[in-house]
């Protein structure tokens, strides 16, 4: 038995153990686990890169730079969220065409996704380059935070287009059942990113000391490298899918990709744009609160990241089952992926919460207590995140991206933001056109913590109720096919 086969056999002990206690069906659990693990490994690499960025910037510059990095990254995350939305539409379409044994249409869908990526990414990159400073200044009046955040944003958005393509390519391979190739690509490019960041943030050897700009440059170079590798892989047709080398536009496929991706884009944009008023609240509470939130969010993503893998697995397995007409099996795969995701993530969350203060100290921040508190609050929300994200993947595989959007709108705009506003100082007024609206009640960080948890669990409830309501009834699936 090879080393790879031995490692795979050991890894399968986890779903086998869950099957023995009745949490999952062993066959479905192992299928979901096999698809999810490479995505999880890739995600962990990506999160560790972000954690390293925040830690290195904190040690090299301080809390103001961490706060600027958090704001700049959230603008970059608009592009990242749209890329995820488009790639989610891609995995839905590719997996269904693969399940229906139409590989030519699946390949053509990848090509049309690339056209859409160019249309979306180029204007975002241009806008960030031209208006980085006023964009950051909307959220804070601290001059140091504005300086650091705008410097990071202007450079990091150059990575938008290659990031779009990298996600489209990796999700296309996942839609064909290959989640290992993207893992191997990221296992090369993400360590490259961390190494470049270390050199350029601190100015090691002949490398210039660029601080937060060094973190942005490393991200751009690593994403360019990933885009080139993925391009070579798909042009050669590895992994069961191929990027057609011609410049054909297929408007029917574009419409289908847009139909599936637009609600997903709405879901991601509504959540991403809502982070800006949330960051504004934290900025009013002070740069240390903003830095503590940014650090804690990166740390707890290590516990939340398995949901990305299981959501991808759910999309692939549900989508392929629907494409084959196996509607009951599709439903069973969705629940199996959700149960195994919960079991995985709660184990990681408990460990992270237990060591929260020690983790906070490793970032060089002065806000140890605040950072540890944020970490533990996020840990309490991991179950909600796990259910919401995994079932969103299952719904996406069945072609339903609308209900996750409804859950996001409800959890974000009717729960998270109104509750977070209670944290503002008593009598704090916000200008809304010609009116001044008093929104603050002086509840401080407890209101922020309640907002985080409330938003997560409302989204979980909506996605769970939708999936349990009979979305995958045979007559519905036949209509979708």
C-alpha cells in the first residue's frame, strides 16, 4: 500500500467512526469526506496565509496596521465574494452536465465563466486603484488606519482577475469530482504567498521592507501563479474537464450561469457589504476593537473552514444525483454532508476556544482580552455557520440559490446590523440624507457579540428549513432538469 493510500485509509477512520455511532451513513459519509478533505486542506492553507499576514503585520507595524489590513481586505473580499459566487454557479452547472453525461457542455460552461470573470473583475480593480484612500476613509477617521488600509487595497485588488480564474478552475474540477488537483495547486501557491509576505513585510535580506504593501504584493504574485497553473491544467484537459481554446460566446450558457450565480452573488454581496457598517461600528469603538475582531475572525476560520469543503462536496454529490434523476439520494447526501461537517467543526472550535488568550498573544496585539473574547464568541457560532454553509452547498447543487439569499438578508439586515448598532455610544447619531438618526444605546461589545451569533443562527435556520421542506421532491427535480 502506497503512502497516499495509507493516509487515505487512516483519514476514512473519521467517517467510519461517525457511521458506527449512527451520525452518518458510511458510504455517503466517506464520499462526502473524500471530496471535502482536499477543499478543506486548500482552505486551511488559505486561512493560515491570512493568519500569517495579520500576525506578521501586527508584529512589524502594530494594531493600526492590523485595523487597516482588515478594512482593505473587506473591500478585496467584494471581488473575492463575486468570484466565489460565479465559481459556485460554475460548479452547479458543470456538475449537472457531468451527471447528465454532457461533457462538452460542461467544458463550454467553464469558458463562459472566464468571460464573465473578466467583465466583473476589471472594473473592480480599476476602481480600487483610483479610489483606495476615500474608500477606506469611509469607515474610519484614524489617519494611520486610512494610510495602511488604502496602501494595501490599491495593490491587492490587482489579484482580483487571477483570483476569479483560480476559483472558477478549482470549482470546475470539483464539479467533475476532482477536488485533489486544486489542493495540490494551492499547496504550492499559498506557501509561496506566505514566504513572499514574510520577505516583503519585514524586509528580509535584499527584499525591501514594505509593511502592509508587502502582504498585498505576495497575494498578487501567488494568485497569478495559481491562475497560470490552473490554465495549463485545464487547457490540457486534466481532471475530466477541459477549457476550450477558442473564443466562443455561448449566450445560453451565459444566461444559465448568470441565473444560478446572481442569487449567490446577492447572498455574498449582501453579507460582504453588511460588513462595512459592522466595521464602522467597531471603528467607533476604537482601533483595538477593530484589530481584535480582524484577528479573531481569521483564527476561527480554521474551525469554520471545513464547512467550505463539505459545502463543495454537497454541491457536487447533490448536483450529480439530481442530474442522474436520483432525487432521494440527493437529499440523503445533503444531510450526510451537514452532519459530518458539524462533527468536524465543533471539535476544532472547542480546541481554539480553549487556547484563545495564548493565540491572541501570538499576533503582537495589545488587545489580548478583547481578541480572546471575540474568538470564543465566534466559536459559539461555529455550529450555525456549519449548518448554514453546508446546506447552502446542497441547495446550490440542486440549483436553488435563492433561499440562501433570503436567509442572508434576514440574518444580516434584520438581525446582525440592528443589534450591532446598539453597541454605539448612547445618543450616537447617523446621518441618513437630510435626517439625523439616533441609533446608539451604549451596550458596547456585548451587543456586537449578540449580533454575530444572531446572524449566524438565523441563516442556519432558513437554510435548514428550506432543505427540510422538500426541495428535492421528484416532481421539482424533474422540472429543474
